[in-house]
């Protein structure tokens, strides 16, 4: 995969297929039957050699057995809601996971987010939250990234000045101690 990534996989005890599945779960909500095809597509789209399907199937089974990922159930949602109630903050801006989709367990999220030096590259957390037609709020841990990146989300839009917020979450398992948001009003295209 590349020397740097190979060293990371060795240090974490992951196979290439496990790595791509964890990446897919991190970035996108998928139903169980769609997880492997999309994880394979992610590796391919980024220009990496794609492991065979059998390796992805073994990787998925391994991640479930190790308790790093789960299929969300009604019970899972109740547990997540209880966790959020016990540790409040704004969000999650991307909402709660849907029943039937694959998501991290708490242990999987902690593994994926890693220690302070990070097991995976961390970004400034640009997270749009659409709450009304033609309006959204975009969150980030970086005021500068909001100022630079938010206007590029839409062809025609107006963007407010950043507002500081306390604890907030993009996903239920991803809590930031502080951050910023901007209000965006945009023209909806006919494509949407």
C-alpha cells in the first residue's frame, strides 16, 4: 500500500481490507450489504490495489468479532442516546445512525480515533448540518477552515461570521471540546 501506510497497519494490527472498512464506516453510513462494495470502491478511487472480496469478507467478520463495528439496532440507539444524555454537547450534527446500518461500537470509535498522535489522519472536522431548505450550519474545529472552505460548499451562498460553540459532536462517537459554526443561506439547484 505504501511504506508509511504499511507501517501503520502493522502497528495497529490491521489488514488492508480492515483499514478500508474502518475508513468507510468513519466517513459514511452504510447498510451492511453495501459496506464491502463501497470499501472496495474507496480503495480503488484513491488509487490503491484493492484486496480480493474474500479478504474483505474476512476483515468484516474480524471487525465484528473484535467488537469494533456493529449493526445498529433499536437497542443500540437507546444505548447511544443514554451515552449522549450522560455526556451532553451540541449535536450530533450528522444525526444518529439508522437501524440496519453499520457503525462503530464505542471501542471501535476509540480505536479509530486513536491516541493523541492519531491512528488515522485527523481533519478540522468540517461538518454541514442541513436544517431547512436553502439553509445549513457548517461546523468545524477550525475558525480559519470555515472562513476558507464554507463558501465553496455551494455555487451561490451567503455565509455568516463564525460563532464559537462549546462541546459538539459530528457523529455520536466524535466529540470536540469546542469549535465554530457558520450559518449558510444558499440557492438550491434544480439538480437537488
